[in-house]
C-alpha cells in the first residue's frame, strides 16, 4: 500500500487509528467489531494505537489489505 503523503510503502500493521480511518471507509471501520465479534474497535487497536493483525481473522485481513497477503 502506498502512503500518499510520503510516497512510501507501509504495512497495515504499522498504521495508527487515524491513518486507517483516512484510508478506509468509516462505515466499514465501524462495522469491524461486529464482523470480528468484539465489543468495540479498541480491542483491535483502532483507537490511536497500532492495529494488532494477530487479532484479526484472515478473511478480514484480506479485506483490509488484499495485496499484502
């Protein structure tokens, strides 16, 4: 995935919550807890901390970054 601000590449696992929200549709992000069976986005690190890819099932991970896997 290309970072439009720097032109560099990064992995979704290094992104913070605000960066993810910039890259993805807000409604889709808000639906993640239901899709993952979690209470809220804080459980997977959307709240200003790095996203923990180990907590996300493969099928959701592919939706987040289909070309990375």
